[in-house]
C-alpha cells in the first residue's frame, strides 16, 4: 500500500538544495536567537499555514510561472513557506518591534491575500468559480470546532491549558475533515492520502453509505485523533510551554494546511474531471 500522498514528488535538485540550505540557515539562526514562543506567536503563523495551501492551489491550477512552479509542489511548498516565514520571524525578532507576533501575522496576511485573490481570479477567468460550497464548509467546520472543543473541555477540563493553540489545532483538523467529507460525498473529489482513503473506502462499504455517504467516518476519526493528541500534549504545555506550543502548532498546521487547500480548490477548480 502506498504511504505518501498522490502527487508527492521532490523538486529538481537545484531547487531542493536551495530549499535545504535556506531551511538549515533559518533553523540555525532561530536556534541561536531563541525568540520567544508564545501562544500569540503560534497563532501568528496561521496565515503562513494557509499561504502554503493557496500557493499549492495555484500549482494545481497550473497558474504559476515555470521558474516558481517547482517551489510550490508537494512537499516543496511546505519548505518554501517555512523558509520565508522563519526568515520573517527572525527579522521581526531582531527589529525593535514591541510585539513580534503582530508583525509576523501581518506579513503573513499581506502575502496570503494576493495569492488567494489570484486563485479566485483564475477560477473566475475559467468560469469554474463557485463559492457556496466553500462557504458552507467554513460554516460547518466552525460549528464542528465549537462542539468538539466544548466536549473536550467538559470531558478533560485540563485541556484548557493548551489555550488558543489547542483550539487552533482542533479547528484545523475540523476544517480538513469537513472539507474532505463534502468534497468526497457532494462535490465528487477524491482523497489523495492513502490512509484517509482507506477510512473513506471502509465507510463506503457500510450499509449506511447510500444514506449518509462515506465521509462521516473520516470526520469522526479526525476529530477523535486530534482530541486525543491535544489532551496528551496538555502536560507538555504545562511543563515545557515552548516545546508544547511548537508541537501543537505543528499539529494545527497538519490540519489547517490541507483544510484551507480544500476550501480554496473547491471554490476555484469547478467539478473534478
């Protein structure tokens, strides 16, 4: 059975080397400076998580210049955004800003908005733009996030220690789960990640599939897994806040990135071929 997602491919060697050198340099500088990792810092990276997703949508739409395209495939786009976001964090921490996280978030938003606008423009130009499903996904994900977070708080009150970063992790995976279910059951898209595809295929084999589709089980599994992870990291956040927040931030990115990608792709790509 395949393990890596469909479409996973390393960029050409010159691009790969440049990304690895850039990533190594940024990691070394971050290790040397040791900027503060607060709750607000992790939240400030949310636009950057979505930026990688938006760039990859343009890659899927084949709407990027050839010289940039190798930097926006999977997994290169994650490295690309990590290098730029990390460099921005270093610059903000070195500059005389009182609130580094605000600058970091603002630059992320400034970078994200034109990329999203470009993707929407491509969809409009190709007459494949349809916003209603994506808006419905966002509303549904917000409801699911609220319900899941309230349930976690009721069952394990100590999860409140993870704060807004824990809530962001739940929100990211709720968005990924709901968007995947809608894409599979209502929009006709497929699932590229092998393990997720197995869960969906199993649900499709159940007698309930004609009535409620095959995406519901993926939603439940996703929410259960992220709930367990957030609860498990509560003690880490208590004892080692920096490490705990960084891990939770990574967990959030793993959900928010694919979820944002789905929402934007469904809005601009039209029906799958």
